[in-house]
C-alpha cells in the first residue's frame, strides 16, 4: 500500500520488450534502500523490483500485459522521469490517502492554467472507470491530490508550487495521458450501488 506522497522522480535508463512483457530500468535516489521483490509505485503503478545494481544506483521492474493494457506505461521512454514511492511501512505516517497502486484507467489532461504561481489542471476519464467528489481524494500518476471540481467524466485539481516542482506534472501538456486511481472507498460504494440496482 502507498500514500501518494512522491519520494523521487526516477529516470528511465532502458525499456526492453520481451514477448508481452516490458522490462524497465530506473536510476533512483533510493536504490540503495531497495531489495528484490519489493513493491514500488511508478506513476501510480505498483511494480515489483526484479533486479538491483547498487554500484550504479539502478534497479529493474517488469510490467505484464494486463498492466500494459490499463495504464500509460507503453508511452514511457528512455529519459522520462517517473514519480516513484516505496510502499508505506506499518509504522509510517499517513500523509496522503490509501493508494493501492492499482490503476483504474488512463485519463487525459485537458487543460492547464497558471493561477499566479499555483496551477489548476483539468482531467477527463471514461465515466464508468470511477467517481470523484469535491474535496475527495484522487491519485494522478501516483500523486495523492484533492479534487476541486467533480463531474461524471472529469475533474480538476489545484497544484501547489512544491508539488509542481517535485513531480512530473510539470512535464505534462494538454492531451497527455495520466494514470488514475480513484479513491478505494468511493469504488466500494459505487460497486454496492450497482449491485443494489441490478
């Protein structure tokens, strides 16, 4: 489990395709603290560390076909910077919200507005993928954020300068895809409502 508080923007050094799998090599500031089999969130995707090279601070993960089909990972390229977060320890502080690392869908960044130093971002998504509520939580590329405006197929978030500078949101432009994970409580409520009405 994660909290959506980004620890590092890890650089992609290599992307290798093998049958339906994708092997990705990263350089990260926290590589020295990793171990094989550990879960790490990459732009909101929970991926398992499969290999570590401590000498050059790199590690490798593998994405399978299912992950590739529901996330933006196929767009990742060498030189990209990806938001990364290690899983939360049991004694850790809960600074964000419950993030599972299970991406619900790919959303699209529709608009970016500079609001005197902070930023307003507007995203759209398939309406059946999940729900948002005003002042509720949403995970965008692994970042725990608060919803400002909520619609059945869209929402907006406000970004403070610190988050802008320390995540890869600053590299996005209108039309770019992002990984979305909707709040788990909202997902259960949505499922219960569907069962009740079926």
